[in-house]
C-alpha cells in the first residue's frame, strides 16, 4: 500500500540530507562558480597547462555534486508521485513509486562509496599490471582470465581501457600485461586489487583432469598527471626499441615501434608496444615509469610502508596471496577481510563491485580506527 511507503520516504530523505552535508554541497557550488568564472576569462587558455589543471579540478568537483543533485531530483519526483497517489487514492502508483525509490537508494549507496575515496590519488586513472606466476600455461591462462575480468569490470563502469603492453603465453594465455584504465576514481576503486591472486581448479590442460593451483600477481598504480613533480633525469634512462609481438595489425614484427625504458638507478622497467608509432609508445611507457617511480618514493616513507605491506605485491609466494578463486566450490575468498562469496562465475565475468565495495568500506573503517587511537 502507498501508506506503507511513507517511512521509507522519510528515511531516504534523511540519508540524502546527510549526504549533502558530507559532500559540503554549498561550498562546492561556490567552488564550481569560482572555477567557471576563471574559465570564462579571455586569457584563460593562454597558459594551457594551468587551464587544463583548472578544467580537471572543475570536473572532479562537479561529478559528485551533479550526482547528488540528480538523486535529489529523482527523490522529489518519487515523492510527488506518492503524494498524487495518496490524494487520488490510486494504489496502482505503488509499484512506480517503489521503483523510483529503489533507484535513488541504489544511486545513494554508490555515491556514499565514492565519498570514501578520499586518498590523494584516488580520483586518478589506474595503471594495472598482471604477471603470471610459476606454473607455465596454467598460470598464463589464469592471468588472461584476470585480464578479462578487470576489462569487463571497467567497461561496466564506463571506464576506458587501453593496453600498453601485452606478452602472450607460450601456448595459451598471457605472461604479462599492462592496462591503462581511465575514468574518475579508477585508482580508488582498484587499488585494493594489488596482490597475489590464487586459482584452484580442475585443469583444462591436464589430460588426467587433476586439480591445479595457479598464481598471478596484480599491481595497481595511479596514473600521474603532469602536475605531479616526479623528476626523471633522462641521462639515467636507457631506451630500447624492439619489434612488437602478438596480434595487432601490419606493423607487428615489421617495424621496431615497441619501446622498453629502463631507469638505471632503480632498475625499474616500463614497456609499451600497443601504439603504431615509437613516439606514442615512448610517451605511454614514460607515464608508466613515472607512476612506478612515484610509487617507489612513497613506499620509502615510513608512514606509508606500514599501511602498504599488507597488500604489497611481492614474489608470487603462496603466503602473500590476497584472494583465492576456488572453481570446484564456486567460491571466492578475500583473505584480508574474511569475505566469502559463492558467485565465482559472476565475479570472473566482471561483477566485482561487491568485493571492491567491501574492501573500500573495510579500509575506511580501519583508517577511522587508527585516527581514534592516535
């Protein structure tokens, strides 16, 4: 009955008001007006680098405010529909009102999760790297399965996926791959995915149908824009060119368009072979190198070392696994937060939100706990 929906309306209105306070909507609206005023000045684009930075800042601020305003508008529409139904005593409107409120509640839950992503690089694009562990074809096939999982998850969220580097397996699968996943909060959502992923299954490559355990290492870094200072002395860098391998068009194996950049002091390597031109591949590889150097710098800071050790990508040793995907039991287990879900096929098809949301919430709770004890 429509009358029974009234408490739900009140509860949702309270949550929306609380979200508005958390987002500090009035202050952000002032910031938006200030930035838009700057962008309207005749000399705004004279300094292209500064203009791009302001434009990005405006987009970042507007995203959450626009989402919040859209939810408020949808809620008001649902409330108006409910009031009309009550006045006309038209119970046929009940399903429509419930559907609208369910949509608002779902959107509010997603926005609450985004609010939790408050780290310095959470809003950035992500650079995702996968490496097959020991185990030959088994591990390489598992790495390709993870590559597909993250690609599908990214597409569901409207993110853009670009392959920077991909090394095919000897018989099947992938030895290693690096992806740029581009979209607001891509790094914030994916940062908890770094670590060792373990697969348990009956091997499709084993004629005796024995159970196998495979490992793949995942690393996640934020893509660093040009406004972040990471000094790279090009005299410390060695740039090698080579012929790209694998599928990719007529340029494959005909021109040395692929780029490998080695930072000699640290030994950090970045590669890219996706683009047709050396210049574009070099530009992408430098972005990866820049992100890896920043990550190394951060890891040397004592306050961040302690926080990162639990999920740091290591050698691929079994003891460092963060998650197990058990095919015979259809089960996923995240060992860091004790989360177990019996929907493995769904998750491997890219429906990762339940896992990622739980990790973000747990991380936020842990940080709040640390702040309270300091």
